[in-house]
C-alpha cells in the first residue's frame, strides 16, 4: 500500500506522468498534507530515526475526496447535457445561424477574476501592471507603468512588458477545454486606449506545433482620446510567432483549438499606460472572404 500511495502521489499530484493527470482532483484531497508531513520534520544529525511505519504517517481524507468526486461528477453531468444539445449548449440551428457572440465582458469583479496580469517583474524588471473595474463598473481598466530597463543579471537581454491574459477553460476532472471559434472569422472588441500599440495574442493548442510557445499575434493601434473605438480584427490578419520571433513558414490559425486570449504592451516607451476594454466578442463577417493574409511557404519544394 505504501508503494501504491507513493506512485499515485508522484504521478498525479506532481504531474510527472501525464497519463494520470485525471486523478489529481481525487487523489489530491485524499493525500492532503501527507507528503509535506513526511519531509518537513527535522532530525538532528546522529539522532535515531522515528520508528513509525510509512502508512501511519499518511493523512487520509475520504470526506474531502468524496466531496470533490461529487462536485466533478456534477460538472461532468452538465457537460454531457450541453454536448447532447449542441456546441456550447446551443441547438445546431442556433449555432449555425449565429453571427455575433460575446466571449468576455467586464461588469463585475467575477469577470475580472477570469483574467491574470503579469509583467517583467517575473524576470527582474521594474514594470508595474494593475487591473480593476472601470467607472460605474463598465469595462476593465488595465493600467500601469512600463520600464524597459534591462535587469543587470548578466543574462537578460530584453525587458519592458506588461500583459493581461484570460484563464484557460477547465472541464470536469481537471480536463483541458478549448474555445471553438471556427464558426466566426473576426475578433470584435470595444476598447479605449491611450494611443499606444498593443499586441493581441491568441494561444492555441500546441499539440500540432513544433514549439511550445507558439502563439498568434496582431498589432492593435489605439488612437487615444475620450471616445470608445470598436475594432474588428479578421483572424486572417494574425501571424504566427514562436518565442517572440516571427516564423518563416506561416499557416492559418487553429480556430477550433483556441486556449485563451491576451494583450501585451512592450513598445519600449518608458512611462504610464492604460487600456479600457468594454467587451471582447466574435463576428462572422460575410463580406470578408480572405482565409490567410500572409504568403505561404512550401516546405521542401520539389525541383
């Protein structure tokens, strides 16, 4: 039993084996604080080890595991109902005729909790970024100060960025879920910026990609001023980049495997910035028929 517990804990809780990640919601509460108790006790050099069997040190919490199992089964039940009805819980007749869809809107603190912010502080930089609700709880206000000063660590070469990214979807039993945007061809936003350039990032499933950090980008230029602006970005205008560098072989975006979306500022301009976002939605523009706006390169062409 001891060997079984060690194997399950190392495979599921620590994520060393991807085949057992689905056990995490169940095994986690079952072995709560057990491993920390085993390795957190300090023993003086030369003292005798504690004569206690391993299985007696494990703190089993069956009640927590049962509660988690019940919650996850309820999630699975709701997902099954939505799947039987149609994509996203909508009937096929409504899904196929859908022209617009609001994916994110900002009207409460709960809407803000679906997003996370980050900056170059993670690599030793000095930029600051904050996210809060706008005036009268209408829209999200992303603001802060950009500092392109490079940390003096002898390794970092570039700095000065702030970003905001939506949390990925998570299904029952900690399964990864995706957004299916294949029924639309444009991203539609209502924003109010300060005249600076922002990068809109779309993260897709990296399973079919050679690089883990591949993402699709589009440079959004805000005009500044007191008026809101509505921006329509065709998906064909997004270009693929890997680790911050544009790839030579471009290919269209995988709209059926969208993980999340984000915004990044890194224009090397030292000073404050702000961006207000009312909502982020999707649009099916029938007048736009372009599938891909960049030149496709043939890999290993035949002579």
